[in-house]
């Protein structure tokens, strides 16, 4: 038969419990209490209880003897048979209102507690297992759930099957001592409230009680399961490749690129910006639409009305300049045209609306929702998106649609729309309801092509509307639009021309993942605000910034002027990441191709993070 010191050593080896395993023996009349055992009433001048002395023993390493004269807990006194149950116990009063709703339920709970017969034993003797001078009836190990699991596995090593225990969350001394001795089976123990309050048992602790006659079998089970590979501390699977924060992974990618093991794509640089990380340089692209067509010798009208020619021109432009973002983008009139507005084309400037449908407000009721797959130039634009996605340049790809406020402005007439903000606010909301619903429908069709989504709202500028008007008439619809696509796990970019810094917080609040902005065009230098600098201060990484090299420079700037403008933007924003260098707006259709090259060259050179940081 195993001895107590060997049993303790084996438990320490295979379990490493935080406190001493405790040997427990119930003494009958005629069995003497060891001389060195402490007695609570005599030695502490205080009464104690079963759970309390077990916890003293496992924490202090003391041998303690608890008799009826030392005991204070009526539940424990009754369970271990130190006194007869009184009627108040049997009727369930001790449970009612605390552990059970009624006396009847309390009676069932009291009856469920295992008990020794009154007078069967007169003393609970406890000691740390390795210091016990007696043969225990029970060994109790307080442990964490993983350690209790190991003991359960050990108990089943020879016999298999399941280990059965039951729980009441009350009178744990009965579970540890009485149930274990009466059944002769190990028990998984859920410490009760009293044990946690008075025995100081912690939230992470459970217990496991072992009949002494099963101790050798449990030890053999611990050895056997340990040798089989089931260990404590629990073996952790470590042979995996960790998924680290994006910024960490970007550093690895940069090292690989430096050593020639991999190359960074244009898209990689954009993705790094969206992850608020860094690649080798600032991602860069000019906002390009009809300029791509003029490079191919197309008229602006041809570029905007022929999807096949437009995608060929855009891919030729991409091959020539290698921007990090390439757009499906022709003009900002196609959505209003789909409602029925007339479009005017020019050889030098972007298309514009020639006729407005809502100069008579009554016409709103007659408007029909355009079908993205059938109406006007909308199907052609979807064809353009699909072709760009299929071409799969190693860059980020996006589509530029027109936002609800600008469509409303083009349907109504900008001057009249601005008057409506004072004279007929409800009419504005009615129009915005229509155009927002269309933008959801239109955006859904664009997103189905697997391209990125951007809404251009040039007329939402504070150069045209006040911040209060933006918050009243535009922001609610922007937020609704963003939320619609967020539910589909699609982030939305917004571009607004002119002054936007007074509504930066509002735009971020709407949920736009990316915000593209223009220059502050104040003629008075004392009023001028660097909108890029202001955005980085306000956003603090909550949205990606796109901007804002002066788009008007692409027709007439010198190379030093363009380089200085690129440096201004990089110096202002590159150190923050979450930044894509671009233009303040679409570059003019007749931009100088050489100036575009200067822009890209300056960005590639000065935008290297080793310089920018």
C-alpha cells in the first residue's frame, strides 16, 4: 500500500498543486487525537468549521483536530454527525430565501446532503498529506480546473467510463468527506459559498477528493496518462505561424523586399496605408478620368461614352505611370443623366448638366428610379468596372460614383437648391430620400463587380453650404449610405471639393473609411487652412486621408513647383501613415503628361519612408 509521503510526492510531480494536498481522517471514539494537533477552541480561542480547517491545513501546513466543541457551522455539524439534526433543519428553513425559494425545495436540498449518523465520529483530523502521522480516509486536493481534469483522467486510467459527481453549491464538507467515504469513489468538488467566504477558496479553485484505498490507483493513473502524453502543466501546441499585427507583418515584408525575396506591389502600399502601417514609400496616384482618354487621343465625350475605349485608355495610362490606385471613373454627370437630365460635353473640361429636371418641384413625383443595368450610361460604367477588375492590375482599384447631395443638386439646379435650404427644407429631404435610395441601388451594382466604392460629393463643400446645412441635409443621408454598405462589409470613400475642414469630424462620424479632400481656396492668406494638416490632427487615424496636391498645377506647373507641392503633402502627413498621396481633385482632361510624370517621380523619390520619416 502506498504511504502518505510517496502519495504526496507523486501528486506534486504530476499536478504541482498550489497548496498542500490534505489528509483527512474521521476519528471514532477510542481513537486518540495526535498530541501536536492544534485545537481551534483551545489554541485559537475561536470556534471554526470543517472547510476552514481544511483550508488552514492546505495553506499553513498545520495538523488540526476539529471536534463538536470546536465547531460553529450547523450545516457541517449535522453533515459529519457531530450532533443530531434539529426539526428546523429538516423542514427546510435554513435554505428558504437563501438557497431555495420555498421550504419544500429547502427540504429536498437538505435531504440531498450526505450525512454521517450522529455520534458515528467525534473528530475531523486534517494534516498536509506528507506530514500526516495517520492513515487518512480521504485525500483532498484543491486545484485549478485543469489539474482537476488530470485527476479525473487518472481515476479512469484503469476503469474507463465516466466519473460521476453531483453538486449543490452548499455544505462542501459533506461532499469532500461524507460522500467520498460513503461511496468509496473519487469526487469532483465544487467549493461552496462558505468555503469561499470562510475558507478563502479562490474563484479559480476547485477540489478533488480521493478515498485512501483508491490513492495508489490514482497515482498509477497519473503516471500512465502522463506517459501517454497528457501532462500538467497542459502541453501547448506551438507549431503554428502566428497572425501578428499588420504593422509587424509589413516590416517582415519590407525586409523580404530589400533582400529580393519578394516585391511590393502597388496594392501592397495602399493596403499598408489602410492598416495604418508603412511599406517602402507613400502610396500615390493622381485622380484621373478623362485625362486617360486624352492620352489615347480620345475626345472627352468618347472617353465618357465608350466603355471599351475608356478601359483601354485607363490601362494604357496605368502602364505609363504605374499609380498605386487605378479608377473606373469617367464623369460626374452620368447619374443625373440616368434620371433624365441632359449632358453637355466639351473638348477641354469635364461634362456638365445642361438641363435640370426639378426646376419645377412638382416634377419630383414623376421621377423614376433608374435601373443600374438598363438606364442611360450606367450599364456601360458597370462594364467598365468589370473590365478593370478582370484586367487585375497589381494596384488598388476603385469606382467613382456620385453621391446623393450632388445628384440632388444637379437634378434641381444648385442655386435653387441652396435657396430651398431656407425656403423649403422638406423638399430637400424628399429629394435626398430619392437620391440616397438610388445611391444604395447603384452602389450595390458597383460593389457586385468586386471593385472599391467611392462617392464623389463636390457640391457638399462648405464653400457652397454651411456646416449646419451639411449636418441637417447631408450628413444623415451620408451616414445611412455608409451604414448600408458597412453591413455588407464594404468601406466607402468620400471626396468633397473646396473647403471641408469645418466638417471633418462630421465626415468621420458618418463612418467613411477614407476621405479625399481639396485645398482650402481662401483668397485671403490669413484665413487659409492647410486642410491636409488639419485632417491629420482631427482624424488621428480614424480614417485614411487622400490628398491634396493642387490639381490645377497639372496644366502649367514647373518641375520645382510640383516637387515642392508633393513635399508639402508628404511632410505634413506621411509620418502618420493612414495616408495616400493624391491630388486635390480630378486633374484636368488636358493636363500636361510631363507634369503628371514629375508628380509621380517626386512622390516615388521623396515619398520613401526612409526619407519621409
